[in-house]
């Protein structure tokens, strides 16, 4: 077999492993999304049907597949199980694979810094999913998840340089969006403290360029969706967090590249 074929097989195997990990973590994210807003324990009570309260059998706990196998219904009472469970699981799994697709898999084995960077970014994607869904449901962010987002920046400090922003970029990144958001929030009351902390933590992890891209993407996306919602239902109140999270997720892997492209294309006058 040629080395190219071997490499391809290795890539597929690693992506499959990463996908499975993503699914399993995604399953835990569902627990976080439903229990954190109610301040319920994440580990104490085993998973149960939201309608009949029946404990979910071990074989029905396989992420994505159990839902498909049960055709989205509880095995006990037959009530519909929200399609959001498999959605969160597959979204998390796909984002994990996406993160790993950005690096050279063959080099990953020898390059611990690159591997560590991938793991940090994967965990960050998971944190963003939890923040986005909780904010969408409750229009609030849960403090513990925001703290998790900020803590993720700490190990990435050791990867400064090739795999991320420099320390200076991280510190400016932590302030460049969060401070204007804070001022806006204090003046208009339209910006939640959660949004401010989210962007401070994001800047600390991703650096200046990426956090600016994340904020712009989030604002544009929220504006578009806001106009659509207002036209359809007349509702003007909506959570801003999910759109910031989408912006952050895109910027986590491509923020610096998008910023450089933008600067080179539109802001270079030669
Ligand atoms: Zn049930």
C-alpha cells in the first residue's frame, strides 16, 4: 500500500475517533443545557424521560443512534424526545472533526502542542454550544459555563506563538470588544453582562484579530435574524449570545485568517 493510502486511512480512523468523542461529550452537553438553568446536579440523577420520568435504559443512551433507533420516542411512554438531543450531539461531534481537519493529522502524533491546541479548541466549541443553547432558552448565560470559557484560555497561554495569539494580543483581545460592550450595556441596557464576559474570555483565548471577527460576525448575524423575527412576529427581544457564539466558533478556527484576508483585500492601499 502506498503511503498516501495509509495516511488517508489513518486520517479517517482519527476523524472517526474524534467524532465518537464529540458525540459522547455532546451527550453530556445536553445534560448541562437542561440542568444548569434549573441549578440541578449534573451527575446525581441519571438520565430520565422528561415526560414520564422513567429512567433511560443504558442501551438507549448511545448518542445520536439511540434517538434514531427509537425514532425519537421514549421507549416507555412513547412521547416524543426532542430532536435537539441528537442535534447537539452531532453538532459537537462535527465541530470536533472540523477542528482536527485544520491541522496535519500525520504531524499531530509528534506535535503535542498542536494536539493540545486542538483539544482546547474542541472544549471551547463545547462550551460555546452550552452557552448558546442556555442563552437561547432562558436569555441568560450560566456563570459556571462562562468561567469554563475563561479557564480554557489559561492552558492556551503555554501555546502562545505558533498555535495562537501572543500574550499581548490576548490581553488586548480580552478588552477590545468586552469594554465597548460593557459601555454599551451600561448606557443602553441592551447588552447583558454575560455577553461582556463571553467576549472577554473569547479574546483571551483567541487574540485580537479573531475576537474582532467574532464580534462582527455575531452582530451581523444577530441583526439579520432580529429583522426576520421582528417582521414575522413583531418580537424585538431576543438573546444575543447564540449569535456571538456562532461568531466565536467560526473565529476560533478561521478568525485570524478572515481578518488577514479582509485587511489585505480592503485595507491595503498600494
Ligand atoms: Zn417517557
